[in-house]
C-alpha cells in the first residue's frame, strides 16, 4: 500500500518471517538483533498504524500482553486462565455472522478472533486436588 513508512515496511517484513504471533517488545528485539535501528516507540507506532489499515492483527492475552501477527483467517483459541496455555482451534462458528454484519452495517471487517477462557485439563486436575486437600 502506498504511503507506508520505512518503519512500517520493516515491521511487516519481520512479521512475514515469523511463524507465530509476537509481542511488540519481542519484535523490537528481533529487529535490533537483525541490525535494525528502530526504537521501541517507533515499533509500537508502526504496529498501530498497520493495525488500523488491517495489515496486522492483534490478540490480547489475559495477562494484558498484546501479540501481533499478519492477518490470517480463523484465529480462534482456548486459553487457560491459570497457566496461560493457548490452544488454537480450527472450527469457526461466526463466518456467516461476519458476512451478515458486513452487509447490514457496511462495516469493513479485516479479520475476527474468537477466544474461550477457562481451565485446561491439567489446571482442572490441580484445582480439584487443591480443593480435596
């Protein structure tokens, strides 16, 4: 897209090389380790601008940490509130809803996420054992 800054292009190039979502701080370190000269505030500004044009998506974890990645279809997760484990799920019950919202509200949807929060099997077992003692 024309009008992107050099820093936005550097951030996009780095995200394309990664195969998983990354925090802004870790992305900053990746760029620095690769010889980049961007400051942390510049990385945040570039991510924010790219997010607003739909070129980057953000997922906020229960800890408050934000993870950035290139938009991909169907980013859905089961996330354990105790240990933080996040399991990607493939099923998507909201594709039809997304299309209906787009038509009804003329809302330009770049991507969607769906996340369920609870306890993973290990943490359920730990909680049951703690309650029994």
